[in-house]
C-alpha cells in the first residue's frame, strides 16, 4: 500500500465517521485517537504549506465537514 493510498484510506475513514455519527472524533476514545491525530497533523501540514495540492483540496472539504459538526454533543 502506497503512502497516497494510506492517506486516502484514513481520509475516507474520518469522513465516514463524521457523516455517520454526526460528530467529530474524540481524543478520549482509543478507537478515535488516530482520526484526531490525522486531522491535527493535516491542519499542521496545511498551515505550513507542506500538504500536497491534491490532498489539500480534499482536506479543505473535510475541515468544512468538521466545522459543521464542531461542539456537537455525542449524546444528542
């Protein structure tokens, strides 16, 4: 599996999680920590301008989805 395939796999995992659960991943659950790390690392790379252009477009869409679900209570 190439690095691009791994990145796209993680991207799809995070996007599917947010769409199905209607909330962002939590740093307090072990099974969600990798998704939180993916988002945090992606933001850091994007702000530094080190994210590949094709990934940056997809990541911006993901950040928009994250922003829609910001501060949503998971028990609602």
